[in-house]
C-alpha cells in the first residue's frame, strides 16, 4: 500500500499517484479486480479492501463464501467468480428475538467528482419474508457532520444477485460509505455484498495544452465544455466553473429561501421541503442538489397516499422577452414509479410547446437537464411534474442564462412566426381526460378502459389506440411508446437516419448525427445534457401479460469499438429483477442485422429496456428500428408447429424457454457437452450451470397449456445428467389454475451417457382442465450439465419403468393382499422405516416400506408388491434393487420372477448385520414379457419393517459384487448420498474428449475412446483437505479377499499433494490399505490390494487434495473384487504394483514375472489379431441401423 509514500490527502482519491497505483489500495476498493478486469473495484477475493464491521450487536458482517452445507439458505455463489469458491461480505447472526442492525463501513475516501457512480451487487434472502415487512438494505455516505442516504433496496425483490447503482454527487471532503441492514425480530435476514465498483469518481487532472473551441480551462488546468460552466455543478473540481463573479449574469433559484420568481400554477402546487422533514420512504429524495445534504430545500410532488392516485404539480416562470439565447438548466429527481414524468414547456399567448419530457424511474439521483428557448414572442416557462403511484418527482437548482430577459408587459397576442423553433415531439403520457383514476381514454369514439388493459398485446379500444404506443413501431411517426430514461451524456432519440442534420438540442451541445444505412427514422444514440458518464437507457411502457412464445424482433446498427454495446433487458416489476435478454458488443466496425429477442411468458407489469453506449466524439453510432412484438398475446393458442414430440433438429417444436427462470436451456450441437442422441451429430437441448450467465438455480422448459386429453399418454425422452455437482431434473405437470405435480425426477450425476426416461400424462377429460408440461433443471452447484433429446409423445400409458426411485410415485408397482406396502418418506410417513431413503440420502426422500410387526404382518403372512410387465430388450437382464431390513425380527424378503403364468423364486433376504441400505441383484433370462414380485413374510416380531428403493433393470448379466468394467453402468459403485458430500460425485464417461470433463482418451477395458470408466476432476475439491469418495455396496466379512483395479492419474508434478486411497470402512472404523500420491500421467496403471475384514464392510476409493486445490483428473476402470480368492492365487495380475505390506523380494519377482507374461501375451495377441485383420481391442459394433428410436450414442 502506498509504495511511493504519497501524501495523505492524495490517498484513496480515485487517482493513481504511484506508478503501481498502490496509493489506491485498501480504500474500500483495490486498484483493480483481477477477476472482473475493472479498476477501483473490491471483489473481496483478496481480502476485505478495508471494509469494517461496525455493528453493535451479534448481527454483523464477515467475509465468507457460499456454504455448501446450507445450500439454499443464502447465495449459492459469489458474484465475481460465480461459484462457491468466490468471496463476498455477508451478514451472520445467531438466533435472536430482537431487532438488530448490521453496519459495514468503508475506509476514508478523499473527495468525489460530480460524475461519481457506485455500483455493487447484493443478495438478500431469509426466512419469514412473506410474513413480515421485507428488510431494506441502505447505502449512505458520511461526510462532515451528517449521514446522507444514497440508495435503498425496493420493497419487492426476487431471489438472486441484484445490482445497485448510487450517485453520491460532488463531495469536497473526506467521506465514508456505510451499508446497513436491519433484521426484524421475526425473520432471519441474510445479506451478501460483492463487486463494489467506483466509476468516474476521481477529479479531472490537468488537461491538454490547448482546449477546444467550445471549451474553457478550469483553474486546475483541465478543459471543460462551455455549457458546463455556471450550471450548478462543480465539474472542474476546484469550483472555478461555478465562480460567483463569473456566473453573476445567471439567475439561480435553489429554493433555499423561497420560490424566487417562480410561482405555482393550477389547482395543485409543488411543495417546498427538505429530506429531513420528508423522512426516508422509498422514492423520496434523500438530499437536495444544491448542498448535497438532508437540510437543503427542493420542490416535490408525490402520489396521493392510500389511493395511489397520481400527483400533479405545475410551476410557471415570469414572462420573458422573445429570444434565441435563453436557456434553462434544472436538476430533476424521478424515483419510485415507472409512470413518473416531468415536462418542460414554454407558453406564448396562443400556444404551448413541450420541449423536453423525462419519464419513468431514473433512480435515486439528481439528473441535469438543459433546454434552450428560441421564439419571436414573449413567453413563460412551464414545468409540470406527474408522480406515479408510489413515486415522487422533485426539482432543484433552476438556472436561467443571461439571455432570459424579463418582460414586464403582458404576453403578446401575435401568432408564432415561421422563424420560431418548432416544438420537439417527444413521448408523452396518455391524458386521463374524462376517465377516472386507473383508467385511460381511447383516442377516438371516447370511452375509457382500465390502465391494465393498455399495452397487453390485445386491442381493447375499438380503434386499437391502447396498443399504438407500446414499443412496436417503425419510428416514422414518433417514439412509439419508447421513453428515454438516461441520466448521463448520452440519450436515445428519434431521428431521420439519412439526413445530415443537427441534434434537436441547439446550442453548444449540438453535434452532427451519423449517417445510418437504412432510410427513414430510427431510435438512435445522441449527445445529452446529463452530468453522469453512463450508458443511455430507454424503456417501453408497462407491458403484459405475455405468452410463452412472445418475442421482440428489431433491426439494429452499431458502429463502435469494443467498449461500445447494445443490450436488451427485461425489467420485471413483480420480482424487482432485471433479466438480460440480448447483447452485442462493438467490433471496431459497423455491425447490423435483425434479431429475435425472446421475452417469454411474463405477468404484468414488465418493461423492455434498451441500453446503449458509444463514443459520439469518435464517429461511433448505434440505432434500432422496426420493432415488432410477435406471438405475445397471453390468451392466444400456440403458434404453428406445436408438437411435443421433438428431436430438436429443426428447432424446439412446441417447447419454450421459461424466460423468468434464472438460467436457460440452450439449443445446439454440443456446447462442449458431447453429442446428441438422435444422430450423434445433431441438435439437443442442454443447460450449463457453470456458464457466466447461469447465476440462478432453475431453468424451465415449458409448453403452452394443452387441451384436455380423453386418454392417458406416455411422454418418453432421453436425458443426460453429468458432472460432480449437477442437481435435479424434474418433469412436471401443471393444471391451469396453479396446481403442480411432479411426474418424474432424477437427481445427481448419471454419467455422460444418454438414459431414457418416461412418464404417463394423465387424462384430464372429466375435469376439462388444460395442462402444461415442463422440464425443470435445478442445479446443486456449478460443475455439471443436463441435456434433453428425442421427446416422443404416444397414446396410452407407459410400460414398466426400467428405473424407479419412488420419488414421484410407485412406478406402477402394485401392492396386494391385506398387508399393504406404502410409499413414504421418513419425514412424513406413518409407518416405521429407514431414517433416509437411498436415492437422496435425506429424510424427505421416498421409498416403499411394509411393517412386519406381528400386529401388521403376523408370522407367515405375506405382503406382496408386483411390478408392471417388463419387455425384454436382451436375452439376459439384470434386476438390481436396494433393501433395508430392521434389526428387530424383520421377517424375510422373497423375490419372484413371473412369466407366462409361471412363478419362480430367484432370491431370499432374511438377515442383515446392519440396519442400512444393501444392494441386491439377480440375473434374469426371460423369453417374453416378465414381472417381478417382492413378498415380505412376517416372522412374528413385535416391531420390524422391510423397505425397498432404487429398482433398476438393465441389459446383460449382473456382475459380481464390487466388480465392474463400467461399460453398462456403475455396478453399484456410487458417491455418498450424504448431502454434505453430494457436490463431490465421481463421474462416468467414455474416452470421447469433452471440454468440461477431461480424462483419459481411452478406457482400459476396450482400449478405445468408446470404452467407459469412472473419473473425478480434482478442480472442484478446493481448499481444506476435502475428499471425493466412490463407495462399493456393502460386502460380507472377508478373511482372504482381493481387490484388483486399474487407475489413471493425470496430475502435474508440482501439484503432487493429491492422493488416491483405498479405504475399508466398517463398524469398527476406517483403514487405509493402499495409497498413491498424484503424479504426471503414465497411462493406465494396475494395482492389487489384499482385503481382510472381520465384519461387513465397504470398499471406498478416496481422492483428496490435502491442503491446496489443484487441477487434474483421476480415473478408475476394471475393478475386480474376489471374495474367496486371495491375491496369491494364479489369477492374472492387473498391474505392476501391489499393496504395501508384501515382502520386497516377492513384489519385485511378481512384477518382473507379470511384465514378461504381459509382453508375451501382447506380442502373441497382436500377431493373432493382425492375421485376422482386426484392430486391437475393437469393441463390438451394433448391427442396428442408426435412427431416431433405436440407437444410443455415448460420449
């Protein structure tokens, strides 16, 4: 910090005095953010930047990270990095019954320029928000003897990160910023704060040797435009542009004493007041502009309390002589309502001309406006403020130039001369006219309609006037409803694109407009009078509701360097959230085109927002034209092709993005996530939780509401869930009216493999309900992806599901007999059963259970559970399931296979050593459709239960317990279902290269990229010695067993702290029997480990980073567990090394022998294969032709 020993008054002044800018570190910001690439930013990755908790209670601020163990109770990631490894400031509090406030204070900063802009991202969540008043986050500035509010969070806000923008104004002394949040006693408020950035806060230094023609030099040496002198703002930083002698010919009214020569007009009047008197309600100015303090005066008008009726106030000037050199500068404050407006007009004796109108919510700041009057008649200036519901409009510092000369005589009666300046046509509000509050008038034929019917994409007025100024326009007759909401030196305005004309503002600000490529009018960026340095902003009126297919089409043009951009946002006023819908960056040349921006289904009210930034001084330009809203009517049916069956090769058929979701499904051919299912090279849908735009927790794919169906239908689909931190994929059905049902669900990684899912859509004919189908992706963390392909909707119910976790329903398994099986979870069930299910490892997970106590199931009595018919797809199939029997006389579980009327017992489970989930499997050789029946037989005990979970039927014979080549599935090997460890799941993939999931390019079994293995990316482990575990099923006690496996470790040598271990876990504890530290890959390595355990146990592969995070991959393949054959048997040894503990000489001899044998076998095998003309280790190819329904492509 301050390596050049800069003077104290030059520290933290937003100006780099040291060559390394170290004088601007630990100032509440650092000299720059390495993550964001922005100067004067604190992203909290390297520390707290000098911010200090100054709370006086246990509710306080700390620097922290997302808590994986408490997922969902706060931010799931920081804002800078976008993962749980990023840092931010957050509030923490022990349970309390009293109100408490957490205070966070910055270090002292030196002076702020009038252009200073503060941006930060906040995340506010907590329990009890719906029952109590939502806590409000405040940002204030302390300087001198007072604390002045700069910004406060709105009353309504959705989940996720939100951006705040605050303007402190010109501060001439040292100041500090303070964030505060008060926690009500009835709820726990959790606030996170990240990425605090200071823009344009430093004072201007000495400028060029010679100022431009329309500039003048400040006392300190910088150059300033002439029209910025005597405008009520200290732009120079030394006050020289506002010098009293220099500005004595200007007339200033600051309202500190009275209204000066201005007077109220009409029945309502502006109120003169201070922030001290008005309080701190949302929308009210927190300080005046003149003194930048709470004690300064200004004029304001607000909506009527209680009724929400608009407040209207007018202010008139004295009479001025005809002139062409009179200008007015004023500062306006429009906040709290999207329907606020302020207009500046001039009146002659016969006409009234509006020159400028500001509309909407401009934020909690004072915005500079300047208008010029050019008329051959005497005139008055009229300022009218209209406060929308919940909003406030205020004005301050009205400054008339020396060309505004008072005229004592009455206004002349002459008509406007041809030489007078024409009125500027700008967007204006529909007058209420004869209509009541909350209504608007139709243009022709009279009549009033509710304000909520305007701009709802349906023509309610007979002349359609309620939809004419809603944003859909060619700009030939005006702005078409778009209104400028800029606060800076750029604004949006309508101009003829082919004319070499000047800005509609005359005077020193005028600049020539650029020539645009298309004829006619466009909405273009031009210079403006605001004092801030910010992107220009324009918004539509309040819109909605809209339908799922709603899009906005527009043509655009941008000529800019990389710093320029155009952006379309959607501002949702229901949730207080702004969504990015479309963005394009400048490319140092001219870019133009036509785009379709998805808006999707949204409730009313929402607005479309246009942002733009270019440098007009450098021949840059930007414009939009020909705006259309397509398929936006919410009550209309689906457009065109709406089939739910879809392979996504030609689009998304009848499926649409839920645009209100936090992140999106992407339609493409890979996105680095592998191939599609249809052809292996086509299109599919995918979500990527790690993408920069995926800040939220949910992505939804929805349909229109479907007409009632008379019969059941089956929706089958192929899905992929991959990655160590992927979450849940749900298929949901929503009835029109709001009731929602989950039809199918899958959670956690299933490998980078396509799997088939299916669900029966119920008939709705008797109730005549329309229904909507939706796929919902809920992410757990960040590393992983989900994909969908080949959706097929057929008549009739689905056949037996090959996999069932019982999370949604019983999957067609039907109980029979007097003693019934029940589907339940431990958190809601009425029957004694496991504390957690096997699928999710939580108390809310579901399973099937039957009570075997003698009161429920007397000795010898049977409770049966029978599946639907399975259609065999291979000569041999494997049935696997997980079961749990209570420790107290549970009885027995008998499994029967039924086929063609014949019934055969295939398994009996009667005793277990531990009351935990155990895996069982049995090989089935069907010759036709078959079904399975589970029978629980009572043993007469006082209490007891038998539970089932995770049934699965796969092709091929079942492998031996804990043995797997990973070609068909993971054979019972799995990552722990403990939610605390769920983020570190091992993956399952082939050798096909995937950008997101690095690993060996060949498996060990087949030696090709088509072979499969399990793998783990150590990048996700992070700090602190975290561990990723791969567990076998429970195995019986072993006196002389052997574990053989192949491993592949690809970890840089300088990160060799990573370690792969084999651990035996039993009731006696854990024992490490083999380990290998990370090293640069030497290909697949084999190992043999003796296994001995006196009691039931599990084999666990553990990967740990010990202390530091590292990048690398670990893979396992061809795991063979021999329960009765020790490692000393004549069985082939899979590798070059054995477990520690074997005598050295025996190890050396064994290794040499193994190498010789393998070399001979390889040579002989190579010669034999060469003679046959077949490549080594080539997998068998399917003879089935490629097609839509009958081939699966694996990555």
